[in-house]
C-alpha cells in the first residue's frame, strides 16, 4: 500500500469511527439508558438522586416480574461479588462462580452501612445508604460520585415493576477515561442480564410456591 492509499484508508477508518460514535450517542445511548422503563419511571424522583448532581451517566431501567415485591426482595438483598453473585455474566463479574439459584438465609440481613462488594476481597463496592424492605434500597460509592437505587412497585395483580437507577459522574482523567468509555455501553449489557436473571429466579420461585 503506497502512502496516498494508506492515508485514504486511515481517513476512511476515522470517518467510520466518527459515524459509529455519533450513531451511538444519537440513538443507541438514549435507548439503553432507559431500557424497559416508562416515561413516568424515567421522570420519577428517587431517593438518592440529590447525591450525584449533574451526572454524566443517568440510567433508569425496569422490568415487569410476575411475583410480589416480597418474593423479589430476598433475591435483591443477597447480591454481590462472592455473595449470591449478580445474576448476570458470571465469568465477568463473579469470578466465574455461578450466581445463586436459591435464597440464601445467611445473606438476608443486609443493613444500612454494609458494603455490597464488587471485588473478591470485599473492600471495593457500594455502601448501603437506605433500606425500606420490600420497597426500596439505595447504594452509594464511598466518594458519593455514584449511586445505585432499586425500587419495587407492586401492581396488586401479582406483578411488580422492578426499577433500577444508576447515576454516575465521570472523571475525565487517566485511567478513568478508558473506564468511562467501557462502562457506558458495558453497564447496559450487564444490567439487562441482571434484571432478566432476577426476573427468572423470582418468577420461578413464585410459580413453585404453594397456592
């Protein structure tokens, strides 16, 4: 390949990259930041929203689960690395160990001030800021630059909307810039799998419960 051809190839590659990036921010990102959520759920103010002002990343996702809030709650409070897992892609976020397929009584006593671990040693993770059993839970990073909220909204007809919101303020300094670029789409991939994993487990247990 001569020099002009090389320049042309590089220019085309750069143009393709810019088009792909523009398409991501124009269509894909707005879609995945509210996957499954209604307009009302996206607009709803949740406790903890005030902790991260002007977030760079603000995602509200939701799924309908054919179970009561009290049947979903036990699956939620036991999550965490080296706990019950994340019900997502275990080879990525749980060191290859399979996420739990049952309720673990020893992990049901989560309380305010506890850490929901995201690292094997349990030192990295979110701090539990608020718990309202069967209704709401809020986690926050230790520096308050990120929050992760969970809400359970029962319909009274055996169905519950599980709503989750992540708010994060990016830091545009190395090595965080690379992390931000990977986190932005990666969070959706993992979160979608987690919500569907929670849905499957809760619905299976609800269906197996005695009438």
